[in-house]
C-alpha cells in the first residue's frame, strides 16, 4: 500500500488527475453496465466526452493507456469493456480521434465457443486493450463519428 501511495505521489499533477479520472470512469462504467441499458450508458458517456478538457497533456494517448492499466491492475471488475469505454471517453475529451471496437471470435473445440473483446484504436494502432491474436476477432461495432 505504501508503494502505491509513493507511486501516485511521484506523478505530476496531470498524471494524478488522469488516474483519478480513470478510476472514477471505470467505476461509473462498471455500475452503469449493471443498472442501465448499454445505449443509455453510451449517451451519458458521450455527454461527458463532449465537455472537452482544456488540458491536453503531451502524449495523451500513452498517458491515458497507463492510467487505465494502473487502475485495472487494482480492480478485478475492470473488464476489457469497462477499460475500453473509459479510455474512449478520456481520449475523446482530449480531442484524440479514436474508435471503440467490440469484436468476437469463435473458438472451436472449447467449452466456451465464443469469445468477446473490447479495445480502443487510435490512428490504426491499439491504444487500450491490446491482446495476442487481436486480428482474429470480427469487429461488431460500426465506425463512429470522431472525435
């Protein structure tokens, strides 16, 4: 616990704000996925993303990726969908063009024949949610207007 506090204190002000925002958004998304319809949650998140942040830290994509990963390591409830939705909102608030992708793939000869995954892409590269064999997933969500 002390190491965690020291790491947090070693961050600059912008880094601290990103970690706090990531923690808040991931908790909000987790709860929202359980109590409202997905479409309603997306509208709420879109409204938050539309309130653009005036402070855009240099290397925003990488810093947001690290903030999401840091919070996710400490929360078992941080599924790929929770992380991707939070990262998508944080990036769009800062004017970074990104795309939320939700995909599925079929796993033959396994107990669970269907696997799903969510990730965020920026400029054709995976910003949040990179996993091995990501290219084997079939994307279900259509491209959206960005940012």
